């Protein structure tokens, strides 16, 4: 449950089932020693999930619909605060000249330097790389450079155990050739992928060490980026990523199974991936080079084949058939 430890969640659930319990009654119900319970209950009271009254104290759980709503609101406030801090600090440093590597923020001002910084973050990661992926792109999706990057990422995962967690915007999923040539191969290679309707910025985070924020300041592409080292700003970027990750829709189910796939199978998986990511008929049509009418017709045909009345049901039924 959002914002609760495993012990807090277990005690709250017990109080939902046993309202008005004392510490002794709660310990008996859970089959645990009573010693740690007062501390856990005090924490739940402080979070307004439990009320305490009487002597000896009896504890009553707040209604779950209200309690969970409060937790969601708190997480949304934390995410908004992280976004605001990122924006504020980025604005402060936007006009700064490139600084020495010893300082917290380094400004990179040409494509070659930015590309080298991206390669450094990828190659020097020891545990994980976290990414916000949204257009525009320095390397064209489907090109040789993008393919090399994907293969290098897969190799780092398979050989060194480096985890890649990537959140794609819906613009990324509909970008020409991006889904088929970049995203799906990476997911098949072990990438943990999710999607959000939109992302606040482009971002790459290496372990708990440093991050890169590229900006597109002209029609010619990426020409400036900020390399952020461990600092309050870096901590805010980590919080921003984790907040977006918690609300993003998983894309790992779209990874194709190896061997014996046909062109039609691949097209079906791609279409299901877009449907489950929440793309509109227009966006799906744009991504595949179809007309909106063609996209609608193919979606309806797929849903009819699956015997589904909604897109969500289509995803569930496709998974049961082993299509995802």
C-alpha cells in the first residue's frame, strides 16, 4: 500500500477486520508479540489511518476508501513538489556557462559532448539506469546508431546484470519506427518498460551517482544538456522518476516470445501494446502509417477475434492465449 511499511499495512488490514481492538487483542489476532505494536500503531495514528481512544487504548481503522485516497493524495503532493523543485532549479542554472567538473551541475553545449556523456552514463552504470524517453531524438529510431545503443544495453543487462527501467511517453510509442525497432527489441532483451501519456523532460539517471537532462533548444536537435551530480537536485530527479514510475503503465507484457513468429503475429502484438498503453485510434494510425478508419477497423477485428467487448478485456484475453 502506498506510503506504508509491510508491518503497517498488516496491522491496518487487521484493524479493518477487527475494529476497536486493544494492543493485546491485535497481537493475539496477528499471532505476533505485542512489543512492537504500539510503535506501529502510533505511526498509523500519525498518518490519520487509525484513531485511538479509551483506556486501555482501543484502535479503529479509518474507512479504507478514505484512507487510501489520503495516501494517493500525499503521493501526488510529493510528486508535484519534486516536479516544482526540478523546474525551479533548472531555471536557476539554465543561463549558466559550462562549469568545472568539480561542481554539482555541468552544462554540455554540443552534440558530440552530449552523446559522449550519454555513453558514459550507460557504460559506467553498475546497478541500474533509469530513463525518461520522449521525442525528439538525437539518434533516429531504426537507424544504425539507435540499433547499436539497444544492443549495447541488452549486453550490459545480460553480461553485467545492469537493470534498465525506462518510461516512454505516448509520443515515443507513436514515433515512426520507434516501437518496432527500438522499444520491443529492448524489452525482449530484459528492459523494464512502462508508459505515461506525457513526461516532464528527457532524463537519464546512472545508479545513485549522476543524471543527464537533455534539452531541445532548436529545430536542429539536442544542443544543450545538464549533467547533475549527487546533490539535492539529483535527489529531486530520483524522486521525480520514482513518482512517474509508480503511476506508469507496464509495457513488459508486449515482449514477443522467441521463435516461430510471423509478420502477422508481430503486428498483432504491436497493436495490442498500443491499445494497452492507452493510445487513441488516431495515434495508432499515425504510428503504423494507416488511416484512422483502417486503425479502427483492425482494432475492431482484433477485439472480435478475441471475443472482447473492451480494450482492457482484449488485453486480458490475449494474455490468456499467450499472445503477450
